[in-house]
């Protein structure tokens, strides 16, 4: 707790501006999970932005803007939003989307244009994992209470598990992925930020179980694929085949136990067996707490149908896009053409951020987005051997396959903050020295 509040002896190295930034970001993490309190969240974000603007000289920000190509592209991408707003027929919808996506601008031009040194980065990651773990515990206790009142085990899974904080499970599952690997990063590094190692491992076990109960297929697949990959890599590189085999076997046994204990999560994966669809299907959508039948819409075949409609919109507006305010209207037109009544009635978006961006801004806008949000951040992480950064960008990139992140406030907050935060932290030794000298001057 002393480390969290910067009261430990090692925290004496932090300046006033670093302390203000740290507490501002910590409060931002908390505010993301305050249900129906967007004003508080916006005020805290405003405070973080103000601290970031005063954090270093303007000349340094200009130089960093030129050096950090991903930040430049993120800012340009939002400017493209503004231009697209004035090109839209449905201006009202465009203004709504423009306001929703403000975090995609304010975080890059604030946090994305400062340098956060290693020690401060570790403290921010510590605050992040403690806040996420605490939030998960509170949600779990609340869901247990709901279950005891109703007797419905479905209240322990998926969106019901995070109903207290009004956050969809797929977004919180991504957040848990980021928190888990922040834990592993700090533990592997032996960071002074973690005072209680035993409690950290208990927290990791709890988050793994909580993550499985969230029942987000893409988050589970990506997380366990990374575990399996590193288990095999450890076995091959260290030539510790017995130890590596034990790790892989432990992963398999742990997964089997989770499958047996939490069958409703498996019910979500069973949907992948039923991927055929007909647009004129009027049956209700499958829920993880229902019996699964082939004639239902489910998370798999519904997304395939939505993607097919989205690709059709992309084909019609492939060069400049349908524009920010009109892309949903153009999508609904395709729904009606195909008699996809269920999608019209439920106002479904494309459930794929990549298709959505292509439909909205066309081929050139999509290229700007892909470079700024995925390719350049991953290449930088690989070049600097920044494993945590690479994993974070990778998890964000994979998560955007099944959801339109930029159509949700939480999605914009996660993309805007973490990509800007990663841009502000990993630098080479010479760059670090230069940045420190410039900041002091």
C-alpha cells in the first residue's frame, strides 16, 4: 500500500510533476469503472491532460511529435474524423461519434508527447493491476450475492459478472489480459513496486479464474495462446524439456479444471460449431445461459453475417469511405436489402473495428489507422525488445477483430490511453539521457 501511495523510501526520487501524473492516471483507472458517472471521468481526464501539457517544454513536445510516428498518425486519424464529419449527410450522428472518440485525440497529444521514465512506469502499472484486481473482487462478491438471491448460476458469468460497473465483459476481459501481463512483467523484473510477492501470485490466480468466468472467447484464446507459446519457447530455448513440459502440462490441466468447474463458459465456445446463417432468420440470439440449438443466432454466426454486410459497404465506398455520420446508415441499408431484420431491430454495428474503419474512411484512412494503431507500435516494441508493450498492442489489435472498439466509450479510452502510454515509455538509453536533460532544462 505504501508503494501504491508513493510513501515508500524508493518513491522519494519522484518529482512533483511525476507524482501529479501518477495520481491523475491512477484516478483515471478508477473512474473508468464508476457506473453512469461520465462527468467525473471527463474531469479526471482533463486533469491528466493538463498535467501532461505542463509536464515538459513545448519544444520537446514538438520534437517528440516528429519522432513518434504512431502518435502523429493517431492525431492525423482524428483530424480525418473532423473532416469526415463535415462531409457526412447525417451530421448529428457524426457529432455524436466525434465526441465519443475524443480520447483518441486527447491522450496522444498529452501523454503521447511526454517521457515517462522506467520507475514511474512501474508505479503506474502497479496502480493499474491493483485497481483492476480490486474491481474484479468487488464484481465477484456482488455477483455471488446476486446468485445467492436468485439461484441463477448465469449471474456468475459474462456480462452479468461485470454488471455492477456497467462494463461489457469483452472489454473487461481485455483489461484483465493487460493486468496479468503487467503482473508478470513486474514480477519477472523484480520491481521494487511489488512489496508482497505471495499476494501478487494469489491475485494472478484469482484473475485467471475471473477471466475464464467472463467467457470472452477472443480474450481467452489470445491469453492461453500466449501462455502456450511462452511455455514452448521456455522449453526449447532453455533446453529444460522437463520443466517446460511441466508448464505446458500445468496449463492444460488448469484449463481442463476451469472447463469442468465453469461449464457456461464452454457453452460460449460451443457456438463456434454453428457458423451457418440465413439473413432472414428471426429466431432469438443465443445466450450463454440457454440451451444452444443450430437455428439460433449466436456470437459466431451473427458476427459472420454482420461482417459480410460490412464488407459489402466497404466494397461500395472503398476509396474515401461512407463517412463518419453515414456509415451506420449505409450499413442498415445493406441489412434491409438482405432482409436482415434482426440486425435492423437490434441496431447492430459491424462488430469488427477494422471493417468499420475501412467502411468509414476508405482505403487510405484504413491504412493510416493500421499503421498508427497496430503496425508501428508493434514494430517499435519488437525493435526495442519491449515484450510487455508488444503483448499489450497485440491484445488490443486482436480484440478489435470481434468488436467495434471505436463505437464504445470504453474502447476509445483503452485504445487512446494505452497506445499513448506505451509511446511515452520505451526509449533507448541515449534517448532517455537526452530526454532527462531536456526536461530538467
